[in-house]
C-alpha cells in the first residue's frame, strides 16, 4: 500500500488529498500552520472529516529521534513544529511496516528525511510547479546572504550555508501569458 505524508508546503501549494492514489497522512500541527479561511485549511478539514486525510500525532520517541537528527544536521532552526511532526510520523509509519513518502519541497525536511532513511518526493510529482525565492543563511552565526550569493561557506565563520525557500509563487499551468494578466 502506498502512503504519502503531506507537509504544510504541499497543502498550501494545492496538493489535493482526494486525488492521490494510496493512503494520505498529515499531522495536527500542519493544520495550525495553514492560514485560516484559506482553501488549504478548508481542504484539510473536509478531507480529514471524510477520512481521506488521516491526521495522526506521532509518538514522543519518534519526535525525540527527529529532534536529535535535526540538531546533528544543523537543521533544527529550519524546522517548524509541524515539520518535526511530519518527519516523526514517517518513522511511526515505518514501524508499522509501511514505506511512506513525505511530499514536501522544504529543503530542511528533505535533508533530515534522507538522513533518517525516509522517502520524500517533490510537489512536482503532483503537477505543482512554482517560482520561489531562496533565503541563504549561516546556521552557526545566523548571518543572512542575498539569494544571488554563490559561495558555499559563510564568509564570517566558514560554516556551510543553508538555503531555505522563503516565499513561493504558484505557477498556474505553464502559460507565459498568465503572468502578464
Ligand atoms: Zn557564519
């Protein structure tokens, strides 16, 4: 059985649980991150109420494992409470003998998922593409860099820089005309 776990970015950008083949999961904390009265919040509530979206809280031991892994990888500050729960749910489902795939375009989630051996996939898998702004920052001294900065290391302390998507703009279809309207 295929199982997907949707993070906040997946829901905000319009991934629709009801058209995904397989079991679709998320966590309670994601709902809190969705803008109230948004299409994403409405979709979350209705698909949860009709059991299309299975919303589960991960076990505390899984939360702890994810927290440890994210600290080790220097991603702790890049992950929200919802992000941590998403990853922990991935561990929980694996313990149940499933092989879940996290649906997220968040670099920090993908990085920690990879470390924990959890599958992940991009929103493009579900036909969602967009333009985005990257924010570049140093996880050690927190200096920020303009997104055109091309060096890999922090010029102040030499730590490897992190990149995080700050703003996403959904592209509707692939029409160039759309942006002019
Ligand atoms: Zn630095």
